[in-house]
C-alpha cells in the first residue's frame, strides 16, 4: 500500500474515532461538567509524560502562555456545551450542531485570524439556514434546548479555532495543546462551585470517582478517541492534501449520526424533517473545501482540542 492510500485509511479511522466521542458522551452517565473535566484531565496527564511538552512550556513567554490559557478556557466551554447538548438532546443532534462550526468560522475567522472575508463562505452560511430550520422543526420541543446549546458549542469551536490559527506558529503545537487543555481543566475546576446555580443541568461533583463502567468509557474517550487519533493523524496528514483531509474530516458528523442510529437507536427520536435538515447542512459543509484553494498543512498537530475541526484550513 502506497503512503497516500495508507494515509487516507488512517485519517478515516481517526475521523471515525472522533465520531465515537458523541456516542461515549451519551453512554457515560456523568453530567457534562465532570465528564469534560475527567476527559481533559486524563489527556493532560498523558501529555505531561512527554518531555517535549515540558521543554516547550519552559521556553514559552509568559504573555503567550496566558494567551494559550485563554484559548484553553474556550476549549473547555466548547466541550462542556458539546456534551451538554448530548445530555439535553442526543448524540445525533450534538453532532449535527458541530457542522455549524464551518458557518460560524466563515464570519469569525477573518476578524480573528486577520484575513479577508469570503463572500462564498458567507453564502454557504446563508444556505445552511433552511437546514437549521428543518433540524429544529424535526425534533421534539424538549430537545430544542439541546440544539441551542450545541450551536453555542459550534460557536466556541469557531472562536478558539480561529485564535489557534493566529497563535499556533508561535510555539510547539503539542505544547500548545497541553497548555490549552490544562488551562481548560483548571477553569472547569474553578467553575464547578458556580455550576449548580448557573447551569444546574451540567453540574456534578468533580472529585467523586466515576463508576467502573463510566471509568472505562472515560479511558476510551481519552485514549482511543483523543490520544490515539491525535498521534495517528500526525502521520496521515503529512501524506495527503489539505483538500482530501478536510473532506474526510467533514464526515465526522455523518459517522456520529450513523453510529448513534446503529448503537443508540436514536432514529426513533427523530423525524424525516430532521434528517432533511442534516442533509442541507452537510451539503454546505462539503461544499466548503470545494470552493477553497488547496492549502499546505502547516500544523496538523493541533488536534487535541476539538477532534479535527478546522485543522487543515
């Protein structure tokens, strides 16, 4: 098997594993806050075993360290709202909302990453709106709060993804990931006492050990769905074009929805109108790389914060 073909299989395996994050979020019985806290903490502990990370932290200027820490807080809020959407609705809805990150990025990234606005990207954003309307109309009323929270999560992806593109060249990407996830873990720790008042649906104790089944799912979430695809993607993305990688990454919500149907039978909770809306959103998402020139993949390492969203742009 030649390197390019092997890389395509590898990146699709990564995307499939990222698709499992939504499924595991549904299987884990912990509320959103402790779920995210444990996931981030386990990944940070693993990254701190890498000597390269410690060298990178020591070499980082304090101002830059603070900037990455701020981005890490946004990462934590993204994961908190993502798993919150799963708990408030289901995995299919949360995965669909993540597809909206491309739309939000079209508006936000030019400002934060200091590039020109693209009329084509804004047009894609407009085309997504009918799909969003169908998604909202295709779910029960009690799940619509999950859509709102999921859309907020996609907004956080757009913001911190754009900031990462602006900042990542200033430090080792693996170190950046460790700093951001570490800062996010600390932010959630500080936020925990306020959660029962601010967002009671997400709140839960942090220092209580998970049940054996939750502990197993959390280890799979941190290891098989975060660290392993993180490492594998570093190899794969160096042997394929940015266009091919982005097309593969865009399959993540598709994989997540199919997995939710097969493993969680979520199709019973959703209507044909919902899936019609999903189809419109995904068409716009897949059109995005088609309308862009292929770009060099400069920093494929920045994956750990949001599965693969926007890594190849």
